C-alpha cells in the first residue's frame, strides 16, 4: 500500500473524520495527508478564494503544494452546517484563519462548502469551494427563528 493510501486508511470512518484530517493536514503542511482526504475521481473540484475552478486530483494537489510551500495554514472550521445522506455529505463552514502580518497576528475568514462521497475507500472529499468571507458572515439568516438575549 502506498504511503498516501496508508494515510487514507487511517482517516477514520466518517465524513467528519475526513474533514478533521483535511484541516489538520493544512495546519501541518502535509500535502500527502491532505490529498489522501480527496477522492481520486477525475471530476473532483476545488475553488480557492478568488481563484479559478481546479479540476482533477493532480491539479488540486499542485495548488495545495503551491499554497503550502511557505508553510502551514492555521485554519479551523467553525459554524458547521451539515446535510447528510447515505452516500453524500455536504458541510458548509466558516473557516477562521490566523495569519501573521507586519503588525502582528490577525484573523481572516473564508466561507467554504466541502462535499464528501462514500467511495470504495471510505468517505472522500470531492468538492472544496471557498470564498472570501468575514466573521459577520458566520451569522446566519435562516427559517429557524432566533431568540435574542
């Protein structure tokens, strides 16, 4: 078994486990582990904030290699909304990113949708679509009434 496949086998049994491994791999700049989270399907899609649509496992890997060439990303998913079926899971998240600027640490936010399919190898990411966001966009407008205190 290849190192990538061995890492994939250790991801765990749910889409939540794959998502945790994906964000952990970003924080440790581990491209092999990050790509083990992805399906090998040629139709996988990734859109980085402000970037073009990247299609296919090799092209997605190349973008993450470039992004992580300067080191890890301190990014955490927050405000996760889930839609689950037997073979697909969709997570919509607000990603909180900590960046070091000339004036010190700062936060940035990204709205992302992560789609997972159940494959023969287990749950794998098939879409990561991220857009620039803000902390305020973590607030929701929904059909569920909110009680203000």
